[in-house]
């Protein structure tokens, strides 16, 4: 009687499940990194422009809403307290640019007064936030 030898099975690494796991990890880290981004501004209807805006480091954001309410990095402020709150926010980085995130229908006078209060505490760099229109009409 002859005993058959079983063929030796060679170990294989399956690549398809490994690709699935790597893709899942990639998607997980992309979504989690987007959730960790710091967004200090409030949603407002920004004025539209035909040119694309430059990317600016956004540490301090002044928001003026349509009804005249003022926010400094999502914290409500009044016209009298905006200087103090800006001074507190800019204490660590006094050379930062203040992004003025004003609603398209906001009172122009309030926006100018808020910027004037910021100048009084030493802010010299302002950036006006706009929304790209996608092309000139």
C-alpha cells in the first residue's frame, strides 16, 4: 500500500483585504482630521467677488451679522467690549491678521466702528472675508 503525500501548501498573502483595510484607515483619518479643524467664524452671507481669495491664517475673526450683533471668535461682544476681547485674543500673537467676517447686509457703519475699535488696541492688519463668485459676470 502506497501512502500519498499531501501537496505542501504554500502560504500566500491576500492583498485585496489588506487594500480594504488601508482604504478604511485612510478614510477614517481624513474624516477625523476634518473634524479637528478649528473654525472660529459663524455662518454669514459673505459678499461675492469675482476673484478667488487668498488663504490667510485665521486666528482672530471678527463677525458682524446682518442684525448688528458682533462676535469675536464665536464669543458675543458689544461695541464697547470688542476692544477688550480682541486684546485678550491677540495677546499671544499681536501681529496676527484680524479677519472681518461681515454679512453682506450688515450696517457698514457698525463694521467701520468695530474696525476702529480694533485699531485703537493696536491691530494693523485686516482681511475682509468674501465668497468667490466663480467668475465675473
